[in-house]
C-alpha cells in the first residue's frame, strides 16, 4: 500500500522533507473513518491532520503545517509529552499511550487521550497520534470531584456542629438528672409528683437522644477502632449487671451456651451490641409469660464465630418490617417508648468491622438475631453451659 509518490495536499503539491510521501489511499481510508489523527515528523512538526481534527481545533491543515505539535500543547503537559515521544521513537512500531491538553484556534484547551504510533520505516516517515476528545469527561470528573470536596467539607462541618451541641448538652442534662434524683418526691402532692414524673421522662428521652446521636457520629469514623481478643462471657456479664434490678424483678431466665469464649472484635462495640439486644429483649417482653433470653456462641472449622441472641418476646411482623428492622428511627411497637436507634447502631458496628447480622422473628413468639463475626475465634472451652444471673 505504501509507495513513493507526490501527495496533493489540496493547497499545493510538495515533497515532504525529502521523505517517502504518504500513501494517498491510506489517507483516504483514514479520512473516511472520521478519526482524530495527527501525523508528525520525528521532531514534532505536522505532516497532516484529518478533517475531524480541523473541525475540533479550528486550524486548517495549511496552518498546522507551519508549526510544531508542542506549540499548542498546554505548558504543564509539554515535558510529559516530549518524554512520551522519545519513548515511541526508541523502538520501531512502538505504541505509547498519552494524554494532554491541546489548544484550539479560539484559545481554549481540549483534553485528548490516545496513542502515538512509531511509523518510521523506509516508506513511511511519520508518527501517528490517534486520539479521542475527552474534554467533557474530564470536566464532569472535575465537577464531581468539586462536589465531593464540597459535600465532604459540609459533612465535616455538620459533624463538628453536632459534636459541639451534644457535648454542650451533656453537662446540663447530667445536672438536671442529678437534681431530679435527689428531689424528695414524697414531700410533693400528687399534682407536682405527676409534673416531676413527666419532667424526668422528658429528660431521660433527651439524654438517650444525645447519647445515640454521639454514638452514630462515632460509628462514621471508625479508623481508631481497636480490634482485640475479647472475652464475650465477661462482656455479657458486665451488660447483665447494668440490668441487674430489671432482671431480678422480672425473673428473667438467661441461658448461655458457648463453645468458645473469645472473639477478635472491638470491646466497646461488643458491649454496645449486647446492651442494645438485651435492652430490647427486656423492653419488648410479653407481659403474660416469663422472659427467656438465650445466647449461643459457636465457631466453625474456618474459625468464623456466630452469636445467636434470641428471646421469647413480642416479636416483629417480618412480612411488613423485614427491610426496616435495622433502619434509623424505625419502631415496631408504638405503645412502648423508644428512639428506634439501637438496632441501627448495632448493625453499623457489626458491618463496620466486616461482620453481618440477620434476624428472624414471629409475632408473640420471639426474635432471634444471628451475628457473624469476621476473624478468628479463639476457643477456650467446649460446650460450656454457663447460666448467668438466673
């Protein structure tokens, strides 16, 4: 296809640098493809550009033949492009990827991305740069990056604001709760006792809200979460101690069945998870039967640890609420006070450390949460049945 001939540029007939001229048929094919292509000499001077290039940049072939390709490259990209050219020139037939900004006749820059192909041989003395215009894509990416940067800053500012608000509320809340606790209720008449009870209830709810809000914000930044060997039994005993009076008064039956005692997890997260599950079990118990809570902890041959926390409480209607159970501010028993945050926090803590949680439940029969922890489980005992606070 390639042969020596004199090429008619459309403006004048000339011999290009004394090199073999480009094949007329080859250029015709290139033009029909409507591709964006530069042909240059080894030093970067233009030999030919396709019609598509003329339309994109606004320069005619005649205008471009008077300059070097580097004359229109963005100053910040010139050094890198020269290095790419040298790399392509080093090996016959080499193909090198490149990406740079090229100036139009109107003075604007277009982002182009493509390859430079070494076509230097006895019959074709040229470098072919075949490329695509990616300006719209780059602009979209830059716009997206700016949006992400803006959203990130706004999110950081919002988190900081919430931290400040929650921090500033803790001290006066603690003072109010303390004053209510030392108030001699017996000295008040029934009317004022009712007011104090309402005030105490509102204060407790506000305290829970501030605690939950702080907890949720902490979950969003878990870079400092420390993974250690955690004794699940000791953590559960500590949690039970926090509910000692309720467990004792209600006659709650606790059954533990562990074939391993330790997991690799975050100690505070595990305490929070068990606290939320135990609190919900007590809160949503059936009033006409003894509450029974069972905790099974096991591991498989791959050292994956599974904890099943089940109760015989009110249960949840899974048909209508299956996809809402771990949502924020989702509640399924409106006659019982709550913020609908506990299970959201629980799942967030588990997922953030690579675990998973599933739930099964039947109305008036009970609920079972199955937690799968990611990581090795270190077994210290086999089939230990350890009743706690029976």
